[in-house]
C-alpha cells in the first residue's frame, strides 16, 4: 500500500502517488482505443492499492471524465469516502471544445455546481483553477472559491500552472493547499523559483505529466507515428531532431532502470518522490498493468549519487524543444 503525504498546511492528506484520469477520456490514443470498463477497473484497482488521489477536470471530455469517475465510484463499495477527488474549472466551451478561459466569480460557482452534479457528490476535496484568467483578478477568483469552501462544497483550494505573483496574491486571500504544474526529470522549470516559493508559503506540489508525457517510459514513437488527435502528435519534444536528442538524454533513465531491475517509468516517478514529502505526482493511465507498475515506483530507492546523476543527465540544456506549442504555452502564467 502507498503511504500518504500532506499537501499544504490546511490538513489535505493524499496518497503519495495519485492517478491522473485525463487519458481515459481524451488526449492520448484514439477514441476507438478507449475502453470504459478497463478505465473503471483501473480506478477500482487504484483504490485497492491505496492510490486514492484521483485527478479529473470539467475540461476533460469536456465533462465526460468527471461522469466516468462518478460511475466508477458508484460501483465501488464506499467509493466516494475512500478517495480524494481533485477537479478543475476555468475554461469556457463551444462546440465540444475549449474556447478560452473564464474565471469570473459567477462562472466559478456555475462550473463547480456542474462538477458536483457530474461527480455525483456533495463536495470536491481539492478544487483548482485550471488556468489563470488574465481578465479576472486572482483575488476575485479565490474569493469565489473561498465562498464555496465556507459553504462546504469544496474542502481545499489549488491553482494550476500559476506564476509566482499569482500564487502569492491568491494565498493572501485564502490558503492555497496545492499547485498543480508540469514537473519531472523531463521538465524542470519550477526549480528556480516556484518550488522555493511553495515551500516558503507551505503549499504542496502536484506534478502532472511526471513521465514526460510517456517519453520517460521508453515506449515512445516519433510524433508523426501517433494518430490524429493524440497530444503527442503535436508535442515539440516528439518531433524531428528534438526527438533524437531527447531519446539520447532519456537513455540515462533506461540505463539506471536496467541496473536496478526496474521499469524506466518507475525511476522517473521515484526521482520525483525523492524530491520531497510535499510532492505527490499524478501519473495518468487508463490500464491496470501500467497503474500497478507506477504504484510500485514507491518502493524504488534512489541514493544521493543516483539522484544527482539523473539531475545532470536530464538537465534543462539536455532536453530539446519546448514542452508546449505556442498556443498552449500562452495559457501558462509564467
């Protein structure tokens, strides 16, 4: 069974590794490859293994992912009370897709009421603003979120991909328990200023894409080999010369995995878990066999020199290409 970790100083306790549910509804693979029964079985297996920190969002689908989680928990005895549900608001939708950001206070409430209905629950354990809305002061956004905490509809608050000033201003309005952002051996942009700030303020970190969107597992193909609609087809790090350089950089993970009798992805997750007790990664998968492999990463021990070797091998200068295309990067608050 996984141990637990505390995020923030307000009492939010989660499993050391969580489960990102996004890929069960979008982004990776094609719609034909998705299997709801296997996705639900994966959620059930996660809870059995103590991986009870479940991450979803209204944007995943849109809406479908929250509904999927509700169906999974309905089939699991005592399911809702056995898990910590994190979800997110902050987008507006048109024609079945994202059409921009919207964190107006009235929309925050509307979005949360929708999530509560889809999740078939009376409370959200961790509510994130999915992306910072430059048109709405963060003080107004967090004020609306705090009202939902006082009403008992939300327990703890979080931000996603927020920058330093946004985090400070938000935390001054109501305590923020967690920042969700991309962080892994593959993507180290938080190390210079964001992680020190989180520790100064007592905010936990929830890394998404902790396996480098699959690259750190070693089971990767070039961008053009993925089907239309798969996120990796448009990922700059999977393309052309970037791909070749990144395969070389990630060799250090594969080599250490071979020496330790582990899977490459387990090394990547173990590296994150060794970075501090205030970090709870949420690797995503839609299949039980990968879930079980990920959870076993909690048993992988890395020595100081092994951590340092990985740090050096995948230092930012050795990873080629930006993590997002220009449109996606423009939505990141830093």
